[in-house]
């Protein structure tokens, strides 16, 4: 079976112009031509296009991709091993970025006192100052907000890193429980939820179980928080919310 350039473009979600360019530079030369001279792609061409798109998503240049795909010493299993390694590395990077975003959002809500250089070292590319207006609008008149700003005003870069590392560890423990199929209302999950609440209490403000439940709901209701937890482990936002709720009920 062969496919027209339009069919391939639609299936692969690339433009016809892109396919023409790949043909012109020899990166993806269609396996055949119609009687009218139109490009026709076979299954092997589609497999190669899939490889091209994968490496492009990871930031490889077209000439680098050509070198990788045309390496006579490489076989399909080698490509799979390389892709698995690259994906694992990207997942780790995204998880670190997601954790930094969550910490930055929480820190902005609490108030921070770091230099621009220290903010970048702790929070990465995410700029918490961009959310200052929203933070003050949502929580500026609460006692918890005032308390957290008083307490965190003296926090150093190392303090924020310590909090960040502790939160990362809790998220990892909760994700492991999710992977293991433990119910959100299990003792293990509720214990992690309680540790999560205590970390907030010890680092920012007196977080009651009722307030913690509201935070858990926000992790699901606010797409930004949801995306943060989903980047760590799919389903983690809902799982954490439910574990927090179960823990609050346990302590009622």
C-alpha cells in the first residue's frame, strides 16, 4: 500500500511543504511515484517519518537526524534504546521543571525575599513575580497569607531549596503509592498527605486539615496545579486530593 503526500501529511500532522522539504534534502525520499510523477509513500517511509518526528521533538537538527537514521551500524533496536534513553532524560527534566513551577507558585503566594539570581537558581525559568497580582487578589486579605509572608521574608536560597527538596520527596512517595495501586484512603497515602500538610504548616502558615482539603481541591480545579502534578505522574493530582480529603476525615 502507498500513500499520497496529502495523506501522509494528515496522518503525521505535518505540512505538505515539510514533506516536500524533507524530500528535497534527502531526509525522507518517498519510495515511489505515481504515473503522473506524484510522490507515493510506503510503510517504510512512514516508519522513517515517525523517527524523524521523534528526534525533531527532542530538538535535533535535520542534519543530525539524517546522520542518526542513515548510520549503517545502527539497527531498529539501537534506535529504540536511544529513544528510550532520551525520553527518560526528558521526563526527568520535565518533572524537575514541574516541581520548580509548583514551588514557585506556592512561594509567590507566601512571599519570597530572594535576589533575581537566587530566584533563578531555585525556581529555574519560571518567574513567580508574574503571578504577584493574582496571588494578592486571591489571598492577600487572609491571615494565612500575612503569616506566611512574615515567616518567609527571612528565608534564604538554602531554605527554599530545603523546602523544595522535601516537597519533591513527598510527591515521589505519593506517586509510588499511586503506581503500586494503593487506595488514596489507605494509611500509607493518608500518612504522606499528613506529612504534606505538616510541611506546609512548618514552612508557611498554620495549615488546618480543612484548609489542606481546600488546597487539595485547588490542585485539581486549577489547571496549572493539575498540570504540575500530572507531569510528575498521570493521575497524581486527583490521587493527592483524595488522600488529603481522606486524611482530613481521619482526623475529624
